[in-house]
C-alpha cells in the first residue's frame, strides 16, 4: 500500500526531473484509476483528490517543457463511484488548469 504522499513524492522527485531532463515534445498520460483507495484491485490507497494533484503536477511540467502538449487516455478503475470522482478531478484540472 502506497497512499497519496508516496505517489506525490515520486512524481515530484523522480518523474518530473526525468521529464525536465528528457524534454519530450508531448506527454501522454495513461490515466488509470485502479490505484484508488476504494478500488477492489489496486489497493494502493490513492484518493480522488490525489488524482487531481497528480494531474496538476504533470500539466505544469507539460507547460514548462512541451508548450502544454498533453494527451490523456482513460484506462482502468473498477469501483464506479471512485472512478467517477477521480476522473472528474482529473478532467477538471485538464479543462480549468492548475490552481
């Protein structure tokens, strides 16, 4: 079990520096939501709010390194309420930008 803080730490301290170093022309998100705390399969204890925070982090680095070019593709998630909440948080950030 990981939880929000571990996911956010890895994105901030591992993934984002790699993206900044690589400087891709486009970032593609495989947006899977089965790590949600209420999902019966993932058991990684990630909250819906954390999905929004992770999206903000990736959107900010996309703005920095590739003029905001970002593609998000919906993947898994097996608890429908958790999936709906998480997808809402994810899409809200994509549409309205980071806070």
